[in-house]
C-alpha cells in the first residue's frame, strides 16, 4: 500500500488550490500529495455520478487519467480560474477528447465552473461528450476525431514562441490508441523540427483501446524509442504514483529546456479503481446503471479508504440517455 493511500485512510482533507503553493514539483509535501489524491478520487466519484445521470460516457479512459489531471490542475499548470484567458497561462489540450468526464470533473474542483454544471453532460445545451472550446472556461480545444490534438498543440506552442511568450507551456494529453494515427507522428516531426521545448506531450498509456488490448490490435512499442527517434526527450513514469508524476513534470518543465519537445509516457490502468473495469475494453464507452454506480462507489471507497456518498440520488435517464440513442441507431 503506497503512502498516498495510507494518508487517505488516516485523514480527511478539503481540496483547495495548490498551484501557487507548489514551486517545487520535485519534492511535493505530504499535504500537497494528499490534495492531489483526493482530487483524483473525487474526479472518479463525480464521473460515476454524472455519467450515470447522462446514460453515456467514457469511464475507462477517464479513470486512467485522473491522477495526471489532478497533478496538472492542482499543482503543475499555471492557470487561474478567475482569468481563464490570461495570455500567460499554460495551455492544456485533451487530445483524447472522449475522456472529457475526468477533465470536466477536475476543472469543476479547480473552480472553473460549478459542480452542478457537470450534470448537464451529454444533454441539450450542456457539456459535450467531447470537449468543445468556448463551451465552458478552461477548455482549450475542440476534440472529436482522434489524433489531432498534438498537431493543434504544435500550433499553439509555435504561436507562443512567435509572440515572444517564453513563460507559457503547452501540455497535450494523448491516448495510447491515438498513437496509431499517422497525424500524431507528423506532428511529432514538426515539433522536433521547430525545436518546441515549450511543448510537453503526455501519453495516457493504459494499454487498452475501444475494442481490445493495444498489444493485440496495434502495438506501439517501443513507444519511448519511437519518440526519441523523432527528436523528442522521452520520460516514463507510473501514471498513478503522484510523486513519480510530479518528478516527471518537474524534469519536463524545468530540466529539459534544450530545444527538444518532451513526452511523458505515463503507464496507467484503464478503469483504475474499479475491479470490473480495470483493463476491460468493455468499459471504454459505457454508462453504469444506478445500481452498478453504487457498487462502483463502494469499490472506490474500499480501494482508497474513503466513505463518501453521491451528492444526489442517481436515476437512469428516462429516455435511456445517449447510449440508448446510439444503440438504436446502430441496430
């Protein structure tokens, strides 16, 4: 049992803003690590709530990125919810935009918008299933077709340089399955060609795609060596170990400003925290029933030593939600 999980069992803590209090990413305090851990836990709990409410959503890929997003938004990214368009802010691009539930939940906890808004997910005039720039504060990129986020991020990073903005960084979170897309490697070549050391790509390497294991469908190994061959600095870490994540981002942000873009390959587990969903492609796109969601929350509480409850009574959508609509269209 790691130190973070022990701390979660011993205490309760209110998650707050940690960005301004974390100048040393290499040696985060136990209080900061606890804040990150609770953000990740509550991201998973909130996702269960509003995905169940919507009858649609991507649980697996949202749960695998929870710790990465918690560390980024609670300590690493230079962002301010009160000034979401500050020209000196860091930019975060979720290329795997279908995993928007975890990003929405993290943004709400960081104060970009209310948690109540999460329950508009996949509803008319609500939060889209894939991120849409301008729909709510904190969203930098409109996603949908996979493999496009890194190209967009290259453009952002190059634009910042042309504007003589040497403060901001661009972070792009990419799914491992996306690395099957040729556009990812075209963007990787461009980033190296233009020496974009203000660009940090993050691979959520959860080993599972929508229809099966990466190793069975389209293996990407040796992934780190591929990026190095394309002119990048590659750093690998355990994508659920908060200290390893902080150390990797400290190195990426402060120690590798040498004319090469950086990729952090985070080894993660799809559906992390839910025994039924871990490494299970059937939970790539699926919404739990209210009864399943309650059982999943019990799993999360048991895994992380919490005793939290949902904020409201969960009810399946009367129309079956988006999942029922899509299933009917495919029938």
